[in-house]
């Protein structure tokens, strides 16, 4: 079943079993949520206005890789060994730190969070590794592709991080603490909440097959509702203090005006058998590949990292942005 139109999913939270099925909206909670969101909505609107002025959604490309990124929102290239080897060597110590952190978290009985599995890479904390990433993005053509995509004279690496995923991703399985609900097949689907002109990349540092939680994206979804108020509301909500799915915050969300009941990270709230759920899962492009595969994507597209069922996934997350 196809989506009725190219748009981001709208969930009927009034009839959702974990929202309207448990709570009634409350005016005081709605006012508190609006007070939290209003400055973030204003900020998101400023970012969108700047994007419109600089970029105007006029995607550009100069080669088949860029053409795929413009058309689908995702494309892949393979790093040469001369670019990949320094990154793999430079990341070993950081991955050991993450592995010890994960082990200690599990041993303590604490919840394994996304941040537990992430190590930020920067020019001050990991200078040699950062330099290797910059060289790799330049030599692979990723920086040139980013500049062309946004019609800018140049581009640069904005951020990087290492992520070690194992088969104990609590943020995938334990969505609600006060209600028993199976995670939908769309769990993890989101658009990024930043809203700025970025191209992102997921660099595989080990072979990633179907069991290692490969990156997935819904092709073409970077153009759905482009520049809309809906996307602004989603970004603002997910940048606020409200997204945690506790009972109180779910009721606060339900107390917002209906048009504002949208999230950038919506996959976990979708119902397993809804038409939109089935369509998104059907259309998802799942990207398996060897170490050194650089998966470039537009973060405005619906995307996710998959659920690791066996082995582990070692990746570097890289953000590149234009320089005007």
C-alpha cells in the first residue's frame, strides 16, 4: 500500500493507545508545553528562512553520486584504503573506550542509551583522527558533492563521532515504561531536528550485513513537506526537553494543539499495522556494505540505524556543511 501523498507521517495521537488511550489533554500541561516550544519554534523558523535565502531547495549535482543524492536523498561511495586505514587505526582506542563503557553500563543494570555508545570526535580531542576524516572526505569527493548539492563555493566537515552498536539497544526496544506495547517495525525512523544545510554520512568501519543493523532511508522523503510548518514544529519539539516518552510528557504532548502533535523522531509511535507504517517499511532502502562504504544522505529524509541482532556495527557519523 502506498502513502496517500508524499508527506511525513501524521499520527492520530488522540486514539493512540499510549497517548489518547491513556490520558485526557490538560490545559495547564498544554500551556507549559507551548511555553517550552515557542522559542524553539522561532529559532527553527529563522533557520528555515536562512536555508530558503541561501539554498532555496535548488539541489545541485555534477556526477552520478550527486545525482542519486538529489533524487533519492542517499548515495554511497567506497573509500580507498589510503583514506580508510588511518580512520580505522585512529578509531581503535576510542572504540575500546566505548566497549568498556557499554560493559560497565550493562553490569550496573543501567539502561544502555544512544549516548552510551557514542564517542564524539573533534580537532581538540582526537586531532589525528579528525585530520584523517577531513582528508578522506576531501579525497572521496564528499566535500565537493556537499558544496554542489547546496550551490555553495566550498564545504567543510562540521562534526564527527564514533558509534558502537551491539544487540542490546534499549532505546530501540524499551519505548514506554508504563505500558506493554510491541515496538513497531518503523522504530528508529526520524528526520533530523537541526534543520540546517547539511549532508551527513555513515561510514562503515566493519562489514555491515542484514544482522548488523544497516543504515536505512526512505528514498525521496527529503523532499516531502519541504520547508513546511510541519517540519518546523517537528524540529522544535525534538530539540525541547519534551520528547522522553514518560507518562507526564506524553500527556503534555497530547495537550498541544493538534497541528503541533508531530515529532521529528516519530517511528516509535507509529502503529504496527497502519497503512503508513507498512508503506514506509516497504519503501525503506536498507544499505548493507563492506568496511569503507561511505553512505551519504540528506538528514531531511526519513532514516534510521537498524536494530543490531548479531555481532556489532562500528561506524563513524560525519556531518558536512557548505561554506558560503
